C-alpha cells in the first residue's frame, strides 16, 4: 500500500486493520507476470493471512493454497481455491485433519515424518482412497534470518532428515494407497539475501538425483516460501519477484514435465495492510516520551514476539519537527511495545498512527488476551 492512497470513512474506529486490496492485486499481478515459466505453480501460504476478502482476491488471481491445518484447508476451499490446488503441510496433522483432507482430494500432503507417512497410508487404506504425498526434506540450508523463523536447519523440527529417507522409500514402495508426487523444502521466512535460494536449488538438485538414482521420478518439486519484504521502506514495496522466480528457473535442473511449486505468504500480503491506532495518552517519562496507543500486541504480535521492526508513521502528518517516542500498547506486559525512540511529528491525544507492513502474520496472530477483541476492518 501507499500511505497517500489510504481512504478511510470519516467515522472510522480504532484499532483497525486497513487493507488495500488494490495494492494486493498489483502484487499478485507482479507474481503472475514473473512466475510465467513453464510448469511453475504458486501457492499462497494461508498462515500469513486468512482474511476472507484477502483470500478471495488471491484465489481469483489463480494461485493455489498452502495450508497447515484442517481449518485452513476448509477455509481455502470455501474462499475459492479449488481442492486440487491445495497442499497440506505441518508437523502435527491430526487423524481427523488427515481424513478431512483425504475426503476433499487435495493436491498433496507435505509429509514431515516417517510416522506421519505411515499414518496417512493407514488412513487412506481405511477410506479406500489414494493419498498424494510429497516428502518434506530438511535441506540444512541457513536462511540467514531471525532464529525463530529459520526452519531448514538440521536442528529444526521440520522435515524428514536424510537418516530416515531409506525407510521412507520402503514405505512408498510397498504402499498401494500412497501416490508419491515429489519433494518439498522450506528454509525459513523473511529471506532478503536471495543467494539463500540459490543454495536451496543446489540441495534440490542433489536430492532430485538421489531419488532418480533409486528409480523415483519426481513430478513436483516444492521449494516452499520465504521471500522477504522491506519493512523499512514499505510504501509501494513489491518484492523482487523477477529475480526470485528466475533463480529457480535458472538453477534447478529439471526434466520434461517436472513442476516447480512455491508457497509464498509474506511476500504476497505483507505490504497490503497497516494497523491503524489512536494515541490515547502522552506520558512524559524522566528519560523518554511514551505514546500509549489503543492497539497492542493483541492486534499485532510480531514486535513483542520477535522484536520485529514495523515502520510507524503519523497519519497525514509529514512535518519535519519530530520528537522520539516509545510507542506502547495497553496490554499488561512489558513487551507490549511497537517501537522505541521512534521519531515522529509531535503527538497528542487522539492523533492516529499507522503501523505498516501488517498484512502478513498480523491479523492471523491476533489474540483475545486481556479480553480484547479486534473488531474494525476497512478495505480499499
Ligand atoms: N511454507 C512453509 C512450510 C512454511 O513453514 C511457511 C512459513 C511458508 C511456506 C510461508 O513463508 P513466507 O513466504 O510467509 O515466509 N510468524 C512469523 C513467520 C512464520 C513463518 C512460518 N512458516 C513472522 O511473523 O515473521
């Protein structure tokens, strides 16, 4: 989104999420334009944002869905992503969720452990259906990002390690109810150093050969998501999809008919929303000025949880006379801080602030802590 294009009703209420669906469309158009290589399929990772209006826009532009719970699978189907374009990942799929996804005949399960593979096999046999499965491999590639959102290292809980792979092959070979479609990787999130994706391609090629040497053809190579956004300059930021998709086209050695699948979340929705909050009180501390605002970690948890940076701006005020403020929420937790020493035009009670780049992992991670309720949404 672009701050200059924000249109709010006169009587808008806060805290609210403001979604710029037109900007989301622009982002989706860039994705479709730059992913136009043969057999490229982009799925949207619903975990980043499950707002119905957002999902409908994304489905309408033809993306598939990457889900991590039975409810996400259900939501994807309800909002227009065809079941045939849904993947289902996650280390802890329950039997009930697996049964539901089997009933819906989704595109593929991304399987995260040997035991899970055996359970899916058993449930598919019970239901007399065939389960499409991709094996999630832990590629041991360092995503060079925050340690909470790095997933592709041996020490992380995600994916199947190389030690288990012979047993996995044995299950795939003997099962009549598993259709092995390919392999899946995901190295982490908010990746800005694109060389990480080149390293991933090297691993993908190694694993592809490993499977081929053992007589398995891989139809699907799913490289996960992780492309980052610019939290420091969010205005009009559309990630560099051109370079991103080109890397996979150039560096993965593909056979005819082999498909590359992507699962992007943040890069799709991150910049299409802002959290808008009202200044409740200005408190002059001994060393600092605090602006206490009406949004808190209950509406946007990323700063409290990961010390994540989100740009904060005063709505419709660009004066050059600024003061440093600590922007804090109303929740009874010391970590309920959106930013420290943020230089902003002079603030007073009832001024409005924008907390930018809140489209990904914002609304979806909101909670009711302190019995709060996120109620207000505006769309353009
Ligand atoms: N695929 C898999 C298997 C994933 O685990 C994730 C994200 C994605 C795709 C989408 O990644 P993205 O393109 O959005 O980077 N709550 C954290 C981020 C957690 C990411 C979890 N996995 C945050 O607020 O930064």
